[in-house]
C-alpha cells in the first residue's frame, strides 16, 4: 500500500495494489475509487483532502506517518458502505 499527498492540489491518493485500473467510480464529487477488472478496489483518490477531516491518528509518530499528512485520523470517506469488498 502506498499513500501519497500532493500538497499543490490538496489531493490524497491511496494505492492498495499496483494493478491496472478497469473502472473509476465517483463516491461523491471529491472522492473516486479505482477498481480492477474483478471489481476489487485498487486505489482511492480524495480531492480537497485537508477539508475532508483528519486521516491518521495524532498519536502516530512522525516516522510512521506519510509525509505531509500531519496529525490526521481515519474517517474521511462520507460513504464507507460503498467500499465493501465483494466476497
């Protein structure tokens, strides 16, 4: 898993697996989910990430925190039910 934050565009990109993307779905106007051909989540893109709220716990040490993400905590997605993986 790779987490990247692009400060110039305030975009958070979370890549779960580096595999080809077959489809991108909009969860809301600022959140997109990339899916592989089997419908599994490959990545999530969050635009205006700093306005969406914290992403990582404040107790996380700076060594384990992705650069540029500060003291964020989980919970930035407004519709987590859309991210359920198929069984």
